[in-house]
C-alpha cells in the first residue's frame, strides 16, 4: 500500500498543473506515492497534458465543475492510503520533502490535519494557518479588511505576529496544501459539499478539533502558491466566498443570539463581496 495519496483538484490550470505534479513527484523522497488528479471539466487540455507527461497519475474526469470540496472528496474516496495530501494545481513544492512532511504527521499521532508553509510567488509568507475568529472578531475583519487590511482583528485572525518558523497547533490550515489523516476523516467525515469553494477547510478543521483531533502547522514543507489560476478576476468567486462564510456561520452557530443575527451577517458578507469585487475590477 502507498504511504501517501496526493489529490489535486484541477480546472483550467494550464502549465501550473504540470509544474505542480512534477514538484510532487520530485519531492516524494523514499515513500510510496499515489497521485490522483480530479478534473472539474477543464477546457484548456491541462488534465490531458498531465497524464500524457506522467502516465502514473490517475485521472478522474468530471463533466461539470463540481466545486473543490466535492472533487477533493472524489479523490480521497478513490484512495486508501493512511494519509492524503491535498495540494492546489497552481501550487508547487519548493522546499522540503513529502517524506519529511509525512514524518511530522507521524510524530503527532493526534493530528488530523497538518498544513505546510505557503509562500506567494514573491516569496512572502502567506498566512495559510489561522485562528477561527469569534463572531465579533469575524465581523470586524469582514467590515474593515477591504479598507484597513492591517487592522487588529484581521491581524489576530491571520496570526500575523507569528513568523511561522516553527511547528505549532492552530485552529485551521488551508486546503491548498494540507495532509489529512484517514482515521480523522473516517471519524468526522470528509468535506461538506454544501460548500462549493472556500471555507470548507476551516469547517473540516473545526469538526476535527471538536472531535478531539489536533490541527498542526509545520514549515517542514514549503509550497509556493500562485493562487486564483482559474478564479482570478471572476466576480462569481468573490461572492462564492461570502456564501461559504455565511454557510459556516449558520452551521457552527445554529441557535441562540447568532440565529437572530443571520440576516445582518448575510447583508454584511454580501456587501463586503460587492465592495471587494468592485475594488478588484472583477467581472
């Protein structure tokens, strides 16, 4: 049995998908590896280019864009390794090895998820490991971040004062580069497919922590993430983010005063999406 399954959800990722798969294979070390690409109805030929260049990669081809959580679930259910690495097709392993990263998961037997250190293309560390904000912190971040990105509530949410040079437990890690323990997935379930894209990773980590599993960050593996290859400039994706944030709020605050605040929270999130989309010039 392979020690690690790698699942890549692809949609029109072009040359990035080839670079991603190449970096994964080159960084495997001595572990047994299975790579699965789940394609959400690409039209740029990127999925065909990957399997032509790397015949050992298994392709699952969807006839429509099922969204990230559903496609990632397909890949995870199609594999049986003890651990699964999710990595975005526009991400590339740039330092460390998958063998070393897998050792981190083994060293923390209570870890349901382990996130990698992620950098933007310019080398800046991206805050891929974050806290789950309280209701008040979340609203402050939502309202202020588009105009005042470095406000105290957004900084706290992003854990901005942390240099990310060492391992630590966190509330959640980004699905763009995370290792998941199969036993934890069996215990709490896979991604909630009510999320089409975004926030599904925070939801999964929240469920893991509620069930007693730990979520860890480790710089043992470094990823450079271009980000938004298939979604950049698309107004719909910005609004999908607001829908997912609202779905998380409803799911994890099902009763009490939060229930009465749902119309207000929805209005704030949609208003933010409209502002952000306008500032970015999205269509």
